[in-house]
C-alpha cells in the first residue's frame, strides 16, 4: 500500500476512534466512496494498537489504578479503588463481547456494512446524542460509577458494533442519560474503550496472523505510529474542549454526513 493510503487510514482511525463520529463507519466508507482497496485485517489491528496506546497514555493514572486492582478483583475483593474500577470495566465489557460473538457467528456483520445503514446510524444516534446532551443532568462524577451504570453503558456499547453508531458516541450518550457531566461521561467512555479495543484487536490479530509478511508488518508499523499520534491529539483536544463546548459540533457533522450518505445510498 502507498504511504498516502496508509496515512489516510491512520488519520481516519486515529481521529475518529475517540470522537463520537464512528471510526468503523468512516473506514468502511473509505473504499466504498473512494475506490481505494480495502485495508485488510493487519492494518485494522495496527490501527487498533495505535489508538489503544493513545488512550492508555492519556488516562495512564486511571489505567495503573485499574491494573493494580485486578488481583483483588479476581479473588472477589471489590474493596479498593482499583479493584472496583477493574470490576466495573469488566461488567461494561461483557455485553459487547457477547454481542460481537453473536454477530460473527450469525454472519450479520457483513449485512450491516452498507452506506444506507451507516447513514441511518450516523443520523439517528447523532440526534440521540444531542437530545441526551441537552437534557441530561450532571450530578454524577466518575466516583459515582456503579455496577448498574456500568451495565447500562455496556449494553449501550453493544450498539457500537453496528457501523456508524460510534462506540464513544453511544457510551457518552448513555453516560449523559445516566446523569454524568460531559467530561466524566467521556472519561468513562474512553476507559471502557481499553478492554473493548484489546478484545477486538486480539480477535482481529488471530485472524490476521496468516497474512503477515514483511511488507504487511512495515505497513502496520506505519499505521500504528500515525494512528497513535492522531488519536492522542484528537483525544486531548476533545477532552479540553468539553470544558466549554458541548457535543453539538459532532452532532452537526453526523447529521450532515448521515443525510449525504442516505442520499447517495438511495439514489445511486
């Protein structure tokens, strides 16, 4: 693959992974709308590795606390900040793993990769984000996260497997609906992304193992590095902007893109 193609893929994945505008939807649209070849699973894994590195680095303090609590959680002792965080992230991750296995085994994955599906999810879930962001209260912080809230956000995260939904977007929507302020809803959504990206990246990695060669590994390294930089910059900018800006700019983008995709899908 050319350096330009790799750069475009890395920037799309890095920028859209944590913004509430759907990375999977954009990556599916790229070959459909541009005529470029599909990037393949090795590039998908590399992009996941890059974005995973970015979110882990940005939230390293919380990641370190969660990792330190895993041994206590595994022995059933949910009595420290770390063990509680690890336990709640586990609860929030189980639904998306189960739903992902169901989609893979049923073959429904391939039927949801169309322009019209992405158009409807971009539009519908964008408007839902706007509604909850405008009407949601802000009485909760990350310290108030309970197993019930984690489960609800995990159930919402299941919908992100439908292209165009946006994993960060739907979990932020659930967080705002549950009463978390914008920054804390986004923080919880980003922390939830870590085990989810690890799970999906591991699955893709197993599938991609047979495709590995020196050229593919070189392309993957380029994509991983560029995705890491783009994701870290996008995540940093979004978290800072949330101190003074709502999610409305992302909603406007989603609505406009959704309408355009529906027009293309139903007139082509």
